C-alpha cells in the first residue's frame, strides 16, 4: 500500500463526479468484472469465471500487502467504474530516480470517452507522482490498443520505448501458457 497517497480523492469528469479510493478485498468482483469488460483482457483469459476468483483475490491481497503497490478504484454513485494499479519502482538509472508504474487501467465500457480516464491519469501525474517523489510516470499498453495509445499521447505521455514480455509456463503462474 502506497501510504503517502491522499485517499479518498474526489474527481470530476465530463459526465459526473467520482471518488477515487484504495481497493479492498470486498471490491474483487467489481474489479474482475472491469477486467473482463475489456476485449483485450478477455482474450488473454480475464473472463470473470467463478473458478478463477481465488486467483484474482490472491493477486489483490498481494498488491495491497506490498508497500510498493496499490490498487485503486473509482466509484460513481457507489458503483466501481474504474480501476488501476500503481507500483513505485526504485532504480539506479536517471540518477536513482523513483518511477511510478501505472498498470491495468480499466474504465467501465459505458463511461469510456467521458473524461474519467483523463481525470484518473491527471491525478496520477499531478498528485500521486509528486506525493511519492516519483520523477517519472510510466505505463505499458498492449500493441492492439491503438485508441489507448492516442489517449495517453493526448495526455502528454510519449511512446518512447518498445516493451517485451516472456510468459513462463508454470503451474503456479496462471495464464502463463500463452505468449
């Protein structure tokens, strides 16, 4: 859990208001549904199958227990409509700069293009990164997410690197069989 973050935090976007807060285990089903609501995630196996719930909640517990990680949710009228993970990464490059990694950004499909994603990312760059003393905010986005790439570029992110992944097949690593 990233303790310096000032949460909960109100957010305004074009079609309404939201509250950004830290996720809890009670939010697991709503977060799983947001992952499954995304076609790219669904194609990778995030399909909200009941038999997978234990794997998701185990991951959620691990994130919340880690002092370098946090999982946040945005609520509108007490319904969870967005989520993302933050990871603070220490390093030696850039003269020992801290990096804030943003992962698994999901906004409920009926609220995409309503400005909520922009409000979330502005909060990350303008509030979270300074509170955590991060010199750089970085993220990765699946190559198939062309609209997301344009979205991040409009917010000032620069597509400066090309990422690579290698899935390790292991019984303890769910979903690692596909590359």
